[in-house]
């Protein structure tokens, strides 16, 4: 249990710093509200009460987000291999080549199906 004390201490210190920062900004920060500051900011475009097209969002946004998450998670799996490359041996090298090949096959499939084109 003693080995976890420094980790718990740093976690508590991080939460305390975050809470203190938010509290300090609420107390010390300026409180000059006006109509422009209370409106939603939409990149310089005047906000509208309803979204264009009845509030529907094209499925392309969700597909792009899912593709990003999938390839991001797959790339995260490469880091432990890179760190312990010398200790793992030939078996791990073959496994990583198969993993990367699988990732590239998925990438080629998505590319061929037009999942990376933005209309």
C-alpha cells in the first residue's frame, strides 16, 4: 500500500489545484456581463435559434469521429511495443507486423469505400 501513496498524493494535488483554480477565477475574475458575452459564440456567425436543416447532423460527422477513435486507439497499441522492442524478440515483431497489416487493410477498406472523403 505504501507504493501507492505518492500516486494518490499527486492525484489529490492535481484535483486540489484544479478546484483552487476554478474557485480563484470565480472570486477574482471580472464580472462585467453584457448581452454579447451571454450569447453563444459560433465562430463569428450570428447564432440562430434553430439549427439549419431542422437540427439534423449528417452521419459523416459520426463516421469521421469513429474512424479517428479507432485509428487513434490502434496507434496507442504501438507504443508498448516500441518501448520494449529489444526485450520481446521475433515473436512480438511478427505479431506487430500482423497488427499493422490489419490496420492498413482496415485503412484501405475505409479509403476505398469513401469514408475519408469530405463532401
